[in-house]
C-alpha cells in the first residue's frame, strides 16, 4: 500500500507539472462560459459585442431567432456572468473558449452570429476550428484592423472607465459579474482594439459556403 501511495503521489506530481507546463507555454486556462439555450432546430451561436451581455445585445432578436434555431447565446471572457482570467482578451482565446463550450454541449457544428467583438471571435472560430462552423454572420466586424472606421484607434487610445459613468451597461456589468472590475475590463478591451491584426488571406482560404460579413 505504501508503494502504491508513493506511485500515486509521483503521478499526481507529474500531471501537475504537465498542467503547469501547458499554462507556462501560453495556453489559456479554459473558461466556463455562461450561456443560455433557447428554441429548437439547427444550432446558432450568438456572440455579443464588447461590454455587452446576452440581454443587452440580443434582447430584441433572440426570441425571433429561437423560433427556427437552437440558439446558444454566450457571454465571453470577463463579460456578463462569465468570469475573467488573468490574461488579456484575445480573439483567438475567446474562439477557443467557444469551441470548448460546443464540446461540452455535444454540438459538432453550428452557425455563428457575432456582433462587433463577437463578430471577430466568430471569424477566429472559423480559422481555428473550421470543422465546427457551418456558416458565419459577422456584423460590424472586420477581418483586418485596416478595415476599422477612420479615427477608431485614436478614439480608443483615450478610452477610460470614467467615460462610461452612468451608462446602463456599467450597472448591468456590476450586477452580473462574478468579480466586477470595470476599469480592468475597459483596459483589456482597449488593448484588444489597439492590437494590429489581418486575417484576410487566411479567411480567403477557408472553403465554407455561405459565410457573410457585414459592416
């Protein structure tokens, strides 16, 4: 029994070392994404924009979409009822989080609709997990930071949490967040918006019918 206990402790230490190595190599710890499921039919994942929640982004359209789809409405890292992680926001990591949720729900492939930040997450989901995506509708999203509106980055550079004082989205965030820190979220969104990206060549190589981007 003593030998077994020693062997078990050794295995536990080995698994802990492997886990720590994965994290140190830059792999983000998967998040448990808050989500809601409405309706029946083909799976449709909804991904909200920055500082938004399921309700603030989709309240006027969720019911209609759920009439003919199995809507899986998601709240992304640090938004709504989903916890934050120590790392900053990235479209790639958030896309991996969504793929992990599809695994958990047993959804092999889904249509995906994303707004703004969520639209960019949808594009990364198609790039990183193309076998999980049937069609995409990316609203007010961009495949490259060169496609952002003129002056957008200049405006974002001056963004602070104080600018949102009194905004309903802040009250919603404070009410729902497991560990609210709105200034930290603003800083993470700011850094995400200022990070250069260009996925146009990669997206052009995806052989998926029916992908649609709107600005």
